[in-house]
């Protein structure tokens, strides 16, 4: 059974200075970004809320990791003088609707994560940068060493327990713009839920009612009694690393972003169907198959090495009945494809796409219920050994968030949560392009880049 060692932190101490090197786009030189962080404060819900233990479903248990994102705002009409106060006040109000976010994770008597609704509060930090916001660079090609200065990490934190479920930092820049940096625990919501929360926060800041109030009862996804496991659930399978790929990650890591414009995505779909094996193919299926094959080749896996692809399917409409609108929690279910590296690379492109299509078809109501029951019996978590986990944010409308300064000029992740993760991000004004963000050892990245030339 997985354990969650306890960790505590202190809010005492003076302001801190954090710095990193960023590229100055005007002369391709290097300048020093310095961010002065104020003393963190805890914000409790504005209204009285329920106390006690808040149930987390088995779908929440599997993805208890910290996700860091930033939102860059700049308005021609108003500066950033009162940005922190507006966002701070709105957070206290919106926490009245999302009150578990003001609690802390703990372990239940059953050995599972639950939220203790202590009302301790979300953590809020005000900060100032010594440069203009545009000097951050293009965050659609994120540089973790730069962007992590725009989110607040708890000093010495090495566990998710007793750590705030939500940490917000508002950093003001000299140009009048500001950046909202968030650290949120994935066990509290999936991408859709997070998007609805941040947009509700923005609506609150503008004095508007919530368009999508949260539905907070997660007990509708309780395991069945008795549990009923009807599928293999190979997403939890531990695969032996016979190719020693983990050793590659001990060296220098490179992070790159590759843009797939509409015409390139169209070509991938055409290539997937050109031999007549497939009748149809989605953009996600074609792009996922393409990067899975490219990464497998870049890591130089042995032909008989098994490789696993993991990705999430939105199960909100697949449950019976469908999850209520505004469901505050994780409604995603992981599915998988497993095959040998040699099979993946030697067989036609359509074969890899077909494997992914089969994995998508697997996710039915019965499969999702079986996955919930599987965790209830085993307490197993998906293994990432010899695995690629693809997370797609390209359909999430984080770019619509408005705290009163208009929609963000840029928004996106700070870094990849694990080395096995690839992110798909929407790109361009019409958001029809997709940026593929990943990290690889330097030697593997060179091979991967060559594979991207289509």
C-alpha cells in the first residue's frame, strides 16, 4: 500500500528574493529576473462552511500530484495596483463555494486520502518582479527554471500531506501587467473541474454569479459493495525496464516544444489512414501515436521491450447517469495501450493509431466502475515504468479566465509533473495548432527532434 509521509511547514519569516536567468528577446542577451515574494498569508472562506472529513473518490486517489500553472494579464485600461487585493478578496468568496480547498489532506482509517475541512485556508502570496512581463518569453515553450519563480513552493515540502490544496501567487511587473501563479493538487479536480474553478474565481472578482456552481458530492463515485473487477486494468501494470532507459535520465535533461499546425495535423491523420486499415482517425489519436513512436525510437528501446501509453478519457458523460454539471472532482479515467517497441516501430503508423482507438473504446461505464473497484481492492496506482503518459489541455478554455483585466495574454503550465509526461497544449489565436511539450535526456532529444520533421 502506498504511504503518504507527513509534512508540515511554517509561514514565519521575512520576504524572500528568488531569481533566475531569462532570455532578453530584444538583443538575445541574458538578463536576471528577480522576484520579491511577500510574506504568505492563509485565506479562509468568507462565509462559514462545513467541517469534518470530505470524501475523495478512487478516481481522485490516483492522481494526487501538484499541478503548477500561470496566467499572464495586461490591460491597456487599468494597471496592476489593486490586482492582488481584487484576486485575494475574490478567492475568499469563491472558497465559500469550494470550501474543501481550504482544508488539508489526511489519511482515513481505510488508508485513503480524504480532505479534513479545517478551514485553515488557501495560501496567498504577493510578489513583485524587476522587469516587464514580456521579458518572461514565450510560455507556450515553458522554461521551468524561469516560470517556477512565479509560483510559490512551500519551503522544505516533500509530501502532499498537510500542504495547502491551493497556493496562489500574484506577481506584479513593471509594465503594469501581472501573473497569477497557481499550485493546485490534482486530486481536487481534473482539467475541466480546475477550469471551472478558476473561471468561477474570475467571475467572483467581477461581481458576477457563478455560471457553473460546483457539485461537491463525490460519494456518487463510491466503489460498489462488493467490488466487481471485470477488466485487466493494465494501466496499473509494472513493466520491467529491460532497455535501461531510466539510466538515460540521470544525465542532462532538455525541454522542447514542437508546434503542430493544422496542415501538419491533417497530414498525420491522412498518413494514418492511407493504407485503408482505418476508416477514421481523430487528431488526438494520430498525434498521440506519432509522438509515442518517436519517443520510443528516441529512447532506443530494445525490440522486445514492452512500452505502455497512458492517457485520460473524460468519463463525465459515460457514467450512468452522467456526472452532474459542475462536478467538483476527477471525472477522468486512465486507459492504456501496451505493445513491444519493435512492434510499435516496425508496423505501419495505422497500427499504433489502431491501438489507441482500441484503448478509447475500452472506456465504457462498466470499465470505469471496474477501475474504481480495482483501486478499492488493491490500492494500486498506475505505474509509469517504461510508460508515456499523454495529458491533453488543448480543449480546455483556461484562456477565457477574466478577473477584470480581460482574458490572459498567455496561460499555461509551469513544468511537466513527471519525466514520463507529454503535454498537448492549444496554440495560436484560433487555437487550432497544438504544442507538444516534453522533456528528454539530451541524447534522446536529438533523435526525437529528427522524428518531428514530417
